[in-house]
């Protein structure tokens, strides 16, 4: 098998599981794997720890990436919004 075929099969397998790997996150953010693990430990990147492994769903990660990590929804003030303080 060629390298491009293997990588495309790996991409299909990862998207089918709905998970994103730590090395893939590191590559997307252009940081090291240890920095990704640190961000996971601190709760900056959404993930669940199972023993020694981290599970990060692709959907949760992409939502986090699109919003730059800011949470949105009811009860959470928007940045730059009217705080009511004069």
C-alpha cells in the first residue's frame, strides 16, 4: 500500500470513530504533544480521561476550535457585551 492510501484510510478510520488524536490536535494547533496533554489536564481542551488515555471527540474539539475555547449558551455573558455597569 502507498503512504497516501494508508493516511487516507487512517483519516477515514478516525472520522468514523468520532475521535481526534492528541498528535492531530498538536499538529492543528502547531504545538507539542505535551502542551496538548497539559491543556487537557487543565480543562482547556474538552476531553475525558480513561486511565492513562485521553478521549477527545472530534465534534467537541471542532466546536472548541471554532469558538477559540469560549463557551457559549444561556447564562454565560458574551465578551464585550453590555455588563450593565456604568
